[in-house]
C-alpha cells in the first residue's frame, strides 16, 4: 500500500474554493439575518418579559459573533486556496 500523498490539481482546488466561497457567503448571510432578529428582539421585548426571551436574545448575540468569526476564518482559507491555485498553475512563457 502506497503512503505517497495525492496532490490536488488546480482544478480540484478551484472547485473546493468555489464551494468554500459559497459556504462563506451563506454564513455571512445567516449572520446578517441573525443580527436582524437580534435587533427586532431588542426593540420589541418589554423589560418585564420572561427570562427565556432575554436568554434567547443573549444567545443570538453569541451566535452572531461565532458566525462572524467562522466567516472570517473561511475568508482566510479562501485566500490561501487562491494562492495555492495560482502557485500550481503552469507557467506561461510570455
């Protein structure tokens, strides 16, 4: 059994990069939607509301932050993949 590493072709990496970019944009959209929910909850929940609503609002803030951090990490991975794809492209003798 061979233990040699299989090197991904630029086209394989490009496909992975496209999927990763899509996931990044989805995460950013979810974070934006969650921020909107949080804003609505902050504006419409009365001060005497049940404790569960306060906890839900607090959790929305935490989730929004986590999604933002995940999107930032994905952006960095996308940059690294882009650099790797460029590095693996055959050199054009110009």
